[in-house]
């Protein structure tokens, strides 16, 4: 039984009446069945089980994060064609070693991103692409895993727009070129020949086409093997056709698997890249009838979904079955065309079909729209993109919000200069996105300023960091271009002065840069105090390399109001005085800290003061910060100083966990012959919220 079915004339998705969801989320929206998604994946798995294949879900069919997470949890791999898809795939939990990357126009930046993330292989589509990959691999000192995409010149008998393996198509290379490329790969240390690839088209319903293509590939593989080249993976792409119309046949996977088994080269590992087959029939697009319009003999149902939501009928002349949410068998059929509100004659879903009489306000389900539905949607006619909902049994969730009008303007900037001489209100001037982030108790405003939209940095920092009249933050971080690094981090204090570096801020900058696609999980960024290495150690934790400590020494007689304090001095980027106490809770930090900080022993630059309590194998640390002249929630260089001194004096070994009022910090280091090296600080960098700066005042 389909997971979209009628119960007493009412359309359900699994166990939920679709009308109930529509009443809550409005229309139009895509509705996905969890069970259908999982069943489809299992069907592919089962049919090809003798091959134990790697099934790389093709994200272009539908990159929704929830759907991708479900598929990655079923241990699927991913087929991606852009940096954005790769980013989504990684975020959704697809393992890098199960990700393949195709596409005729990979950019240097995308290639580096993929290499840094150790994907399984690149499906290479041209000789020039190979040159670009070599460039990136040499730069990153990595070996690039390569598979050549063959264009076997086969007609898959599908729509000409989705035919991809025929001579004249832009995809893949001929056997002759491929042979040359494999020889090149074999001669270059930068490459590793991992596999061979084809993808001949989409919505293919005959097994014969695949066999023809595979037979051609097989002969070629034999030739490669004769030359002692042995790509291990055979990736036969996706393209498995589904049934869109009543009575139409889908591709028989069992039959395809059986036939392939007769010719499949021994000791090669099969990769499949299905997209449509996994998600196609797992969704319907729910839309409301806005108007019934009759002009002579022509009857139209104008619905609130349009070609911007589902472009397949307009682009390929595709037919998707449409059924009413409330089925009334008593209703007589009439000939209608079902069209959307967009100002294009191509904006229709069905033309002149027999359809049961539908009245204004009734809901319709456009079926089998899970693949290339939302993923090809747009904002054409300034229409907001619709919502997405997932149903599982008798539960449902909104998995993508409907866009609002603000979303239509996101990222748009109207430079004030462009309006000079015109009588236009200057409050329109811009719409710059910022993120509010937090790292162990320090909060920052982070902005991507690579286009240098913000020029008056100091002024804007002091404006935005104000707690009541601005956003409120300990600093403004601007991510800017860098010559020999992934990016530059510039950090400004609330008084507008520029700081050299800040550990908590740096972690926020690294996570921001990663999530924005500016840098990979591992990066090098420029600061006023030099280049800094960092990596994301999990989704929210960032590990930053710190400077190695200087001037470590014992200070055994610090006289404060007649009381003698003993502690250790060390410079971990800034000066710190560390003292151990049985309990760090009871000490009046502001008072004692200030006295130590201004003690003549530390003149003229003063010092920060860390009060440390050792609790089993971790430290409880409170820090008095110079400059702030008070206790702060945490201090990165203070955590490092406390951990290193504890290792030095009390023999704690790396990594040391430091508990501060602002959260947990882990300090990693190497200690040999009383010398510290490889000092890293690891802690969370959290996103509190994102927003837009509107108004001329700021930019
Ligand atoms: N692998 C590669 C390299 C691809 O280019 C594609 C799809 C697939 C796998 C997945 O193909 P599937 O299993 O989904 O057929 N927008 C069109 C379909 C375009 C397909 C592009 N490539 C449509 O709506 O019919």
C-alpha cells in the first residue's frame, strides 16, 4: 500500500490526515513519508545485496537535511555535485569516505574543500579538471582519489534534458580520452586511481540501457587491467526510473541486478547513485485551489503552488498525478487545466485532464514530487519557497519553514553611494547578516566582511557592542580576505580598539568560517598576532593552536598586605600568575586579584591572575583579567596557563580539563625536558542567533 492513501475518502500520509497538517502549516507545502523513504532505500539495498554496494544517495534529488540525516543513519553514502551539497552531506552525517563528487564544473575552492574533507573520490569529467585537482592536491599535500566519468555514448531513451551519457552531452569523457587520463593518473603521484564512473541519464526504465553501457565499460576495464591499472570501484550512477503515471512501469531493480551479475567484473566494488528512486514517490506537494476560471470551453483550476515550487511540468513536460485531498465519488468529472499563479504560460501542472469537480478552497495533492521538486524550486515572481513536512506514523514535524518576505531580501545590499543624487530614503541602505556567537562566556558579533561592506570598523564595533543601544557583545569579529590563509580574523573591542587575538573569539570565527563555507574543518587564519592553526573537532568544538609558553618561573614570595603568596608566572600570549588554592570558591577574587595584578613585582605590564583548585584530574579555574579589572567567566590563555603549570608542578598529563564559570576548556600539549610544545585549546563555539543589520546607521 502506498504511504499516501485514502481512508474513507480522505487522503492520509501514513496515519495522518493531510488536511490536519494543512490547517496548521498553510499551503503549499511538501509532505514526505518517512516509511516511503526508508522502504525505497531498503529496496535498492535488497535488490543489489549480492554486490554489497555502496549506495550513494544523490543529494540533488532532494538535499533536505532531515531526509539526508535519515538516509545517512541507514548507512547510505552520498553523491554530490557542488560544495554546497558536500557541506550539506557532511552536516547530515554522511561519512566522508562514502561521498563521491561528480559535476563538470568543480571550482578550485570546491575541490580543496572536498580534499580537506577526505571524500572517497572525485568523478572527474575532463582533462582540465584533472589539472585543477592536481593543483589543489599539491597545495594541500594530499593524494587525490580519482575516478573517470565515462561517456559511453548510449541513448537511455529518456527526456533529452536528462540524457547524460550520449555523445554530444557535456558529461564525462570518451573511452579514448579516459585511457589517456588513466595513464596520466598512473604516472602522477598526486593521484590515486580509485574507480571508474558512468551516469547515463535519469528516469531510465529499461535495464537494457544499463547493460549496453556496462558492457562497453567492462571491455575498457579489461584494457586498463592489461596495462596493470586496476580501479577498484565501478560506479554505475543513478537514473533508476519510477512510475509517474497510472499503469507506468518503474525500472525493475531485481532484474537489473540479476543481469548485471552476469557481466560485473570480479573483484570490483559497485557504487550506485540513486536519487529519484529513493525520494521520488516519498512526497506530495499539497496545494489549495484559489480560483476556478472558465473562459468559453476552457476551464482552469488556479492553485497556490506554481512552477517556482515544482518546475518539472514546465521544464520537461512531466506529468504528475494530481488527486483531491477529499475524494467524493459523486462528483462528476470535467476537463480542466491545473495551473499556478505565475506570469508564464508554462506555469501549469496538467493540461486538459478529466478531473472531479473541485471548488475554490479545496486541497489537491501533486504526487511523486519528492525528487527534483523542492530542490529545483526558486523565488521566481518573488514567491516565498514553501514549507516541508515529515510524517512518521502518527507523528509529523515541520522540517523546513515557509520563507517569509524578509527571506526574499536576505543578503541584498543597496549601497548608499548608488543612490546619491536620487531622492531615496537612506534607511533602505543595507541588509547585512550577522551571527551572535558565544565561546565559554565571551560573546561576539560575527560578520562576513569579505566584500568590505563594513569600512568604518571601529565605529561600527562600538555601536554594535553596546549592551542596550546595540546588539551587545564583548567584541565584533570581522571575517575578511587573506593572502596566504583561509581568512583573516579582525577583532574589535567595544571601545573600538582592535585586539591582536582572542582565543574564545577565534573559535567562534573558525566555526563561522566553516559553516559559511569559507574554510574547511581544518584551517589557518590570519590575525594581528600572526597565522593561527585551528580545527573543528566535532560539530561545535574548535581546537585552536596556542603560542608556546614563555618565561615560566616560580614566584615564591609575593607579599600582599603582609600575607605571603606563592605561585607561578608564565606568558601564554599574555602574562599570567597562577596560584593553587584548596578551594577557588571562597576567595574574594576582585580584591585579591587586583592587588596581585598591580603588585610591583609585575610592573610595568601587570598580570592576569588565575586561582586554581585541583579536583581529581581536572582544574577549577577562576581568572582575574587585566584590562577588564574584574573576574571574567573564562579566559583562554588563563586556562592554558593553569593547565601547563599544573602539569609542570603537579604532574597532570595532557589533555587537562579546565572548568571555568563560562564552560569547559580542554588543554592539549606536549611536555618534554621541561619544554612545552603543541599547545592546543579546545572548547565550544556556539551560535546564539543570527540576524540582519538594517539601517543606514550601521553601514
Ligand atoms: N549521479 C549523477 C552524476 C547525476 O547527475 C544524477 C542526476 C544522479 C546520480 C541521480 O539520478 P536519479 O537517480 O535521481 O535519476 N531534474 C531532472 C533530473 C536530473 C538528474 C540529474 N542528474 C528531473 O526532474 O527529472
